[in-house]
C-alpha cells in the first residue's frame, strides 16, 4: 500500500499491530469455553472424520458448517482439543480477513485519512477481536465473504479478456468455501450471475461459467446430503431465533423490527457495553444515508453488475432483508451477521465523507468518530487485559 507520507503509513501500521496484538491477547487468555462452544465440542471430540460426512454428526441441536468443524478437528485433535486448538481456525480467519478487508478499503478510499478511518473502525472493534478467538464459524464467514468479494473485483477484468489458468483454478476452488460458511450462500451465486452478464461481450467466458456451475452443484449436493437435509423441517433453534426475524404481523410490528435491525447493524460491532451503543447512535443516520446513496445508488449506477463494494453492500442487505421477512436468516442476528460488519464500517465512513460539503459538520462528526473509536480501542484492550488480571 502506498501512502502520501510516512506519518500516515505509521498510523496504519500501528492500527494493524494493535488489532493483531489485541486479538492474540484475547486468544492466549484461554478463557473457558462457553455454552455454544461446549455444545459443539462433542461433535468433533467423540466422532471420527468419517462421521463428519453423516447427517447426525452434530449433537445438541447445533448448526455449524462441516468444513469448519472438520478443519478444527484436524488441527485440535493432536492437542487433545485444547482451547487454543479449537479457536485457531477463527483466529487465522479473522487475521487474514482483516488483511483482505484492508485491501478492499484501500481500493474504495484513495485518500489516506479516509482509508485510515475505515481501517481504524475495523481494528478497534470489540466484536472483531472477540470472535477472533471463539470456537464458532463467525470469523470464518467474514473471511469467506471477503474472499468472494476479492474474486468479484478480479472477475471484472474478464469482460474483455480471455479466461486464463488463474480464472479456471478460481472457479474450481471457490465453491468449496461454502463448506466453511453459510454466509457464503449469500455471495457465491453472484459469480455465476456476473459471468452470465459478461457473455454478451466475451463468449469465451461460457466455459468458466459451466465449470463453476457444475462444481457449485456438486458442493451444494454434498452440503445438502450431510448438513442441510433438514432445511425445511422445524429445528429446535427456530424458536430461539424467532425474535431476530422481521415481523409480518402488522405494518407497525414490521417497522419496529426493521428499525431495530438497522440500529443493531449500525451500532453493535464497536463495543460490548450499552453506553457505546448509545454513543454510536449518531451513526445510524449515516449508515442509512450511505446505504441508499452508495449502496443501492451504486448498484443502479453499475447497471446491476456486482463487482464493487457499493453494489455488493446493497445486494447483501437486500438478501438479509428478504430472508428476514421469510424467517430463514436472522435480520437482527448480531454475531451471525458479523460478515456484514466491514460493510457497515464502510458505509459509516462514506456518510462522514459526504459531510465535507458542510465543513463544521464534517469536523464535528469526524472528531466525534475518531474519539469514539479511540474509546472503543481502549475498551477492547482493557477487556482482554481483564482476562489476565480479573478484578
């Protein structure tokens, strides 16, 4: 990454070091497994690798991608399922996801100070640090979505370029990411959608499209057979997630749940204490404004081609909205929508940037946001430190 001066480069590197340090500090605290993690543990500690490809692999009514569990078992089994082994996949996924998102932010924000603001939003986030060390697939889902987004940026060049070895390798390997992330289902289809839109300009793209479609179907068939065969049956966790869906009982009920979901999208990621969510309230309006102007506006401007962050943000939000209405995926899922958090940071920063037409408002919101992020970073650090020196 290039910067206008060394000071900006040092600030950015400091943010990278801070995020890695705090994530490792949390990881090596070896905090005890909590309820959901303990519920997943028997699935990998009492069954062998063959069982991972059977329908009854999961116990205690848990829901978790098989690829994530198999990889975790492979890494944790030699260490007798020590907590560090169980959480290593999440740590690796979050750290790699962070670096990939820095590339996305740098592409979206060419001005150093804006890029640094976006990077800081991610780096100080309590939720990002926390789920970097949990035996659950949330960090892996963030990584999978980031990787698919990386490919969408790369895919655009083939509108007028013949397929090459890199493209063929990508279309063969990408579908296997679905084994590691349910969130991947929200983005994997976009690859084929973009290929279809490119055929008019480049007919040679048909072969990669066919390969991608066939591999995707094979992976989907495997997932359905061993993991999601009971997709349309009632699951014991359905009642737990019911309050997180969008209400269809009345307009008033719908509006209440919709705006509650929007509030959580805009405020939940920064810290774990209620005071921080209250302090983040001014960002709700910026989030909605940027979602409409840059998200949906960008999708329309791109003529519904989904290659950049604006179009992808609009599509993901639309999918979460639709699935929330259909009661298939929690609209207010908080941790289960962790993969969407980097898009929220992007939208908030875009909203702040648009205040530059009103200099006093820009300086006010900019200073407030930076101060807020510094407070969030201190909170994340103190939380991790408290795991070593409890009061």
